[in-house]
């Protein structure tokens, strides 16, 4: 009896183990099949997510303009072949009181873009002898210009040495020249009297007038005649208009 009962318990226990093994094997199969399904869905999703594509474009050609400012009329002076400079009539030999010939020079914008005249610079060259130095120190200059707003305007007027020392000689309000537009200027030299053309002031421009006043240490005054120290002196002033575009 004891052996029969014991044997029955053993057989029953073995059946339970077998059932457990069968259940575990089934679970693995189910999980494997599930993994395959997920992989299949992933593949399907990749294809379904693709889209068509297209594009549009904008193109624009850019051409840089050309600046070409030239002297179109030298006012009686000799204009260079490239139109970039003019040599005005020589002055003298002069007496102790003098004023140079008034020559009006015309500048024209031959380029295809607007240009702006923004500064005027006076320079000067001479051999450094005593009489040349004295002539520079005792000579006055009158610079005038006209533009589309009118004129002539006194740009700078006073000692030539002041005009040379200041950088720039005159800082202009922006004067814009469209293609084909012109402006004029003149530069006169004198001593022993006021200029016939410039007013007895440093400048019509308040900023320039204040700058010259500060440099000269006081208001404009009529120049004295040349002294004996300047006899035989020779100087060569040059006026340059600067443009940007």
C-alpha cells in the first residue's frame, strides 16, 4: 500500500513537470512569432513613411558698376589725356599784391553709377629755399564750387599753408553726382588784398569755418602784401577732389 501510493505520487509529479515544460516551449514560440511580427511592421513602416520631393530656385546676375569721373572742361587749363587732372595757367611773375586768373573747371561723371564728392585736399610742393618757404607762408587761397544745389560756394578761403596743413582741407557735405551730372570748381591765389570771388570769410560751411578758425587762432583777416623775403619764390599747389561710389 505504501509503495503503490508512493509510486502514484511520483507519476503524478512527473506529469506536472512535463506540463510545465510544454507550457514553456509554447511561450517561446509565441514570443518568437511576436518578434517576427514587429520586424515586419517596421519594414512596412519604413516604406510607408517615404515622401516625394521637389525644389524651386531663384537666380540673379550682379554686375559691379564703373566709376569714371573726369575733367570735361579745364577752364582754359591743359587737361590730361585721361581727364583726371588739369594744369591751370601759371601765375606771375607777380608783384607784392596779386590775384591769379579766375578759371572755372568742370567735373563730369562719365561712369554708370552715382558718385559722391566728400572731400577736397590742398597739397603743395617746392624746393625748401627761404624765398620759396616765405612765398608759401604769405600766399592765400580761395576755393569755390557749384553743384545742383547752387553756388558758387566758398569751400575754403585763407592762408595756403592752412589749407595744406588741414586733412582734409575741406570735408564736404555729400554731393552726389548721378551718371552724366557735373559740378564746377575754381582755385585762386592772392596776397595783399581780399579775394575778388570769395567772401572775406573762411568758408560758407560752418564746420569748415570753425576748423580753419581753430587752426589759425582767430577770424579771417585780409592778407598782407608779399615781403622781400618771398621775392623769386616758386611754389606749386595742387587741389584734389575725392569721390566715392
